[in-house]
């Protein structure tokens, strides 16, 4: 079992326009709305690969059936903690040049009771899991050290924890020594305080981080693929070329594949290969995070992995 804290669930809305103009009138088409949030994307990827997965996150009553009807048949066991307000909405607009602009709400303000129920539900479910994942932002009201506290609690029970976050959430979590962190290039640069100008620089920065806390670092590099560092080993995977429909959420799907690889105990390079195949599969679909097993399997054969010094 893999248990995921995707506390800041959302309604994801996607739309297409020919020309996105700041300060102007923008008319969109192909508008779609479906359950979202980074943790939800990770959970869907794990489920698509046939592994048991639970997701803990906020839910409001108007959208509870939408989430349960979508996630249950997909293989995700959803544990929604109710809030009196409304979930946030995240908008992704793809323009005629292929660029996607994201507009992300922060999420509803949470009181102490809601924060405690989210944390307690996650820790209770994660206690019997093979892996736990802390994914994405947290709703307003949580302290920046919440992920660090959850990692420390899980370490005491022997549960291995993966973290995908940014800013203060990620910086605090590093010191709590999770099994793995998954920054992108910009998040890695922020962590180490210097630009990451290539794969070699990313490997060095990731290796420095493993001396401080996490056992492994996976760095997502967008269209350039990803790399993983563990001890003196480093591997880089090159993403196969595909027609990109929507790259939003590809890092989340990459993490889902990595988590499944770790749960299955495959070799490090194959963990990365599976992650990159999942991230690439997401990019070929207009729906964020809703990957298909057949697409992942087809892309897996095309992911090229090389050892780095």
C-alpha cells in the first residue's frame, strides 16, 4: 500500500485559446473540469500501474461525489476530510503556441481542528503502508514545518517517506531525512542557493543534499527527462519525443512511477525509467494526471537511461 497526503485538493479546469493576452479579453474553448491536486495526480498514476493506493485530502460536500465517482473506479481509495467552505480551483490555459499558463488558488483557510484531522488521518493510514508520500502545497493555516513533522513521525514507525514540495515546506522536510525528495530544476536551485545550468550541476547539487538529509534525490528536468542520485550512484533518463498535449502534472506522474518502482524493489535505473515513462504519458493527454497503463508500457520501451559520474 502507498498512502499519499495530497491535502490541498482542487478542482482542475483546463481550457484552450488561440492567443493568451495579458490585460486583454481572452475567449477560451474546450473547457473541462475534473478532480485535481498534485497528490491526486500521484495517486492516479500509482493506481494506473496496478498498485494499491490511498489519498488523504480536503473535500467539500458539493464535490464529494465528483471525487469519489472519479477516483473509486480508477483504483484510488479516497479519504476526504470535509471543510465547510469550497475547494480551490486551478486553471490551466493552453495557447496556440503550445504554452500552458497556470492560475492556482491557494486553497481554503483551515482551522486547527481541520489541520489535526488531516494529519491524524494521514498518519493513521500511513502507519501500515509500504511507502508514504507528501505531495504539493498545503492549505493556508498549516505551518511550513508540517511536512518535516510528518516525516519525523513516520520515521519512528519505520515507514519510508517521499516528499514533493517547494519553498519552506521542502527546505524543512530535507532536514527531517525523508527517503526521497523530488524537486524540479528551479526548486533544486532554490534549495542549494545557486543556478542549475545542466545535468552535471544537478547531480552535484543533489549529491550535496543527500549528505544533509534525504537518501535519494530525483530531479525532474521537464522535456530533458530526469535524474536520480543515491549515494555514489547517479542515473539520467531521457524522455522520448512525443506530441505534447498538456505537460502540467508530469512531475506528479513521474513521482507516482518512482514510488511504484521503489515499492517493487527494482533497480535504481529502472525506478527512474518507470517514472519518466509515467511523466511522458501524462504529457500526451489533455487531462492532467489521468495516465493510462497502455501508454506507460509503450513509452517505457523508449526511455533511454545512462549512468552519470
